[in-house]
C-alpha cells in the first residue's frame, strides 16, 4: 500500500511538472514573423540578403511541414480574437526591392504561400525597386499583401510630429490610391519607433505594425510593436531556420541580448 502511494505521489509530481513546463512554454511563445529584405546573390556579404536557392528551400520547408502561413492583416484578426492556429507564421519583406518580384514572388506562388511586402512609395520605380505595375500584379494575385514602410524610409523618432504624420499617412494614401485597397499593415523603418509614433500609426487606421526587436519591455503580441526575426545566411541551414521559427527563439534572443 505504501509503495502504491509513493508511486502515486511521484507520478502526480511528474504530471504537475509537465503541466507547469507546458504553461511556462506557452507563456513565452511569440508567433513567428520572419523578415526578409533582398532575395539575391549577396548573402555572403550582406546580412540583408538571402540567396534565391536558400529562400526556396525555406519556403518548401514551410509547405512540406504544413505551417499555417498568413498575411499580417489576417494575423491581426487572429490575435484580437485570441484564436491562433498551431504553426502559424507570417512572412514579410521590407523596402520593396525588385528582387521580391523576380525571385521571391514566383516561389511563393509555386508553394501557394502568402506574404506581406512593405514598400516605400517614394522609391517605387527607381533603380532596384519595384514598379507600380509589379506591386499591383502581386497585390491582385491574392498571395501578396502590400503594407507601408513610410513615404521615404524616414527614421521616425527623430522627425517632428508633422513629418511623422505625413510619412505614416501619406504612404498609406499613396498605396491605396494605386491598389484601390485598404492598407492595414505598417513597418517601422529600421524598426525604430516610440510611444508617439506608435500612437500615430494607430490613429492613421492601420491594424498591425511590425518592428524588428523592440525588446522584452513590450508585450509579446502588442499589435503595434510586433516582433520579427530577420532571416539571413545563418538560416541557410534548415535546422537553424526551424529553430528560429519555433516561436521560442524570440524569448531566448531577448534574454540573451541587452535591450
């Protein structure tokens, strides 16, 4: 009888520890939002570049392992309703480089994956950047959502209030006027924002805004300070890529690095 009681106590203790572990892990989970810039051949010299071959392997990995790949505007709705399906992930691109159209877009279509591209209206049509025709084509495909990255890629915290407003609002209007669609997602240039900038983004009518690494002082799912993971050549290794998109890497990184 004593042995049975001891076994019961041990099993109960193990079960409690497992439950605590699951709850702690769930508390640290941050929905992965991955960030790309260039999809080109400069990954060995630039941390903002991922090779086309590596990008295709990563997208194939997401498809093969049945990740729930969503646009940011859809992610915002899921978080508001507190209904986040397992293995949900969002793919984003900053700046609107032409190789997003020539190298990334065909791969996304091939695997049926959605993404959000943040463009800078003042740069559209200039050397190395998307054209409006390309932006419109991707938007109408259903695979790509277009978001704002400000009008001129300005460092917002250093700008006067009027300039902040024009960067945030004018870019939204410029994109909407070309696409005839609402623009719901915003990306802070260089991930930089403060309380006032965040408030202006909300007031401009965006549904979600992404930073880069706002730090652990911000809630993990603050809709207007969403945390992202920059994908670079280190993620050429698919094990590293998998580890980064588990949903726990953000917590590890924040506790490893200083704010």
